[in-house]
């Protein structure tokens, strides 16, 4: 963790990354459901997610481009593979 904090660059952290996240909101809580390497790939996942999501009729879905800082944090915690 110390290495992660020592190497943190606040200016770079807010720049757009090359990864996108698919989010959903259920019962007022947002969730990241999947990450993708392009906006098109992320948007293509939403119909598949809706097919398997029991609450699809009431959930809201959206796609966002992750920042460099978000990607670094997710990689550090293992949510996104380090080689992504």
C-alpha cells in the first residue's frame, strides 16, 4: 500500500484511462458490474446483463470512462487485473 501511495500522481489520476466501466443502480445503490477496453464493448454488455439481471426492469444501467486514478485503485485491490 505504501508503494501505491508513494507513486500516486494526482494530476495523472484525473486523466481519462483506456478502460470503461458498466454500472447499474439497484435499490438506490450504484454498482460496477464489469470493465471493458472500449465504450462499444461496455455498451454491448448491457443487453447481456439485462437478460440475466432479475431486477432489470427497475435497474438503471450506464457506462463511464474510468480515470487513470480509478484504474490504479481497482488494479491495486484486484478488481481489475494488473495487466489490463
